[in-house]
C-alpha cells in the first residue's frame, strides 16, 4: 500500500534480466526515496530472453530477504513512462549511469520526458565501479556459452538463467 505522502521514484528498464548493477542502483535509490517502483517495460519491439512476468518474478525473489524489501515494489508498464509515473504519484525517475557512453541516450530520454511532463524529475545515479562493465546482454552472452556469472547477478537470476542456458556453470 502506497502512502500519498511518501516520496516515490520509478526505476524503469527492460531488466532482461536484473543484474547486480541494477541492484546497486535500487539500493542507492532507497537512500533518497521512501519507495522505489522497479518497473519492467512491456516492449514488444525488443527481443527479450525472459517474459515480463519472469523478469518481475526474478526481481521479487532477488529482494525477498532484503532489509528494505517492503519499500521495493515490482511492477510492469507499457506506454509513456511519464504517464506511468503520474499514475503512480512518483516524483522522480531514476536512471543508472555506468559510463560516458550512457550519457547521450540518457540525456535525450531525460529531456524528452521533461518536455512531456514537468512534474517528474530524472535523477541519475552512478553505478558502483564494480558493476560498470555489466549489462544484461553481456551477462546473457557469458551464460549462453557456459561462463560463470556468479557475483554479477542475484542468485534467483542465476537459477533462472540456468533453465535457459544448460551450459551455465553451477558454482
Ligand atoms: N547496471 C547494469 N546494467 C545496466 C544498468 C546498471 N546500473 N543501467 C542500465 N543497464 C543496462 C541494461 O542492463 C540494459 O542492457 P542491455 O541493453 O544489454 O539489455 C541497458 O543498460 C539498457 O538499459 P535499460 O534500463 O533496460 O533501458 P532501456 O533502453 O531498455 O529502457 C526505458 C529505457 C524503459 C526507460 C525507456 O525505454 C522508456 O521509458 N520507455 C517507455 C516509453 C517512453 O516513455 N518513451 C519516451 C521517453 S524517451
């Protein structure tokens, strides 16, 4: 149940799948906001490995023992992000910034969102140095060829990846 007076932020993305880099951003976000809605985008144009439901389930399981789990809400959305943010009474959109290469597209998205709505602010958080080289695609590539992804994604993600990629090592 969301209290109207709480400061809510949306952390949107494909999360195909969630990585430790995403976890890092969610944990940092919780130091600023009361609640974070991790919102998985329904995007039929992106050829995803996991269904939206599978991605949401992996995210939920990844935070099941987290000390702040009641403030992490997992949801999905389609359509415009700013409309979704408004519907959820969110004051901010959180985006992670890994490197300068992320900047251009993030800048463009933030400006477009600002043009569409002045009610929601985009907040960029630096991804922890340890996760700067991680993306969902690179994780999938390593897993597909049987590489070890321990320490790069939460355990429930690794288990689910194993179902898709039998070569994935059990370390
Ligand atoms: N750690 C690790 N990886 C990270 C990361 C972090 N902190 N931050 C981003 N990434 C990676 C993701 O894993 C993903 O990797 P992949 O390309 O290998 O799958 C990549 O960066 C893209 O990140 P993601 O956050 O999933 O962005 P996206 O481009 O898929 O989605 C939305 C961005 C959802 C915010 C955007 O598409 C959106 O708002 N869509 C709704 C429609 C809309 O409103 N459009 C107008 C506004 S522009």
